[in-house]
C-alpha cells in the first residue's frame, strides 16, 4: 500500500467517526427539544410590526393604580390581563395595522367601555382553547364579521383613533389571551389568582 492509499484509508476512517458522532448528536432528545422550541418561537406571530419595541408601558401582569401607572392620567386599578403595544409618534395620525396571532373565528366585534372597538377571536394555543381580545381597534376597518375566520398572520384591521374609537384611551393595542372558550374581555383583575385565567403573550 503506497502513501496515497494509506492517507485515503485514514481520511475515510476519520470521516466515519465524524459521521457517527454527528448522527448521534442529531438524534439526541435534547437537540430535538431545542429544535422544537425554536420552531415554537418562530411560529409566534406578532400582532404588530416592531413588536418588542412597542411593549414599553403595560406588560402582562403589571399592577396598575392611578398613582403608579406609567400612563397618565389613569382611571384603572388592578393586574393587567394583557400586553399593550404602543404606537410611535409618527403613527399618531396614520393607519396602524394589527394582525391575528393565531387562526380562528370571530366571536365578538363590538364597542365596549374602556376599549372602544374590540374584537374577540376563538383560537387554540399549545393545544388548549383560548379567546383572544384585541382592544382599542377601529371596527370600521375590519371587513370580516362574526363567524368568519382570520388566519394566523392575516391583517385584521387598524388601531382605533382616539378618542372616539378607543373609549378615550391613547392609541395602542391591548392584546389579551383568556384561557378556555368563555369570552372575558376584562382588562384588569383584582387578584393574582384571577390573573391565572390569562396567558402572557411574551411567554408563548
């Protein structure tokens, strides 16, 4: 066996060892779990563009009082059941779109005190039924009606324009995720035990 043949045999042996370890690593349960987690993160659809830059005032679960609220003036007290997505200064007079975070039918499309326009969607998240509350929205911008379906990532409409379409609140999106099939649009609850009935969007 000449030197070239010897080098070729050595290289083939090294390749076989590397392939064995690669295949073993690829089939590792830990790696599979990690890949599944990455897929879950990628499957989370943002309700607005530049999502993470917009959560600056009222995240999920923050306890609000008229004195301590980051929004002034404030009329509410309690634990925040949703996540608020703020608008940028240049969007004050613009049509600002929002999108469905999951696929499901429209359950409610109406005005409500404290919200102005509100849309409630039936969805499934992590194999569990939930209802999604989109608050402070422009109802006239939503062309679909109760019983029709929005697909994940589909534009629902535009945010409401204060004060008429937002019940006097600032221009922003309140996103609430209530566990189960019952519709509950409360924006605040008075105890942490009640808060357990909602999901934190940022932890999905």
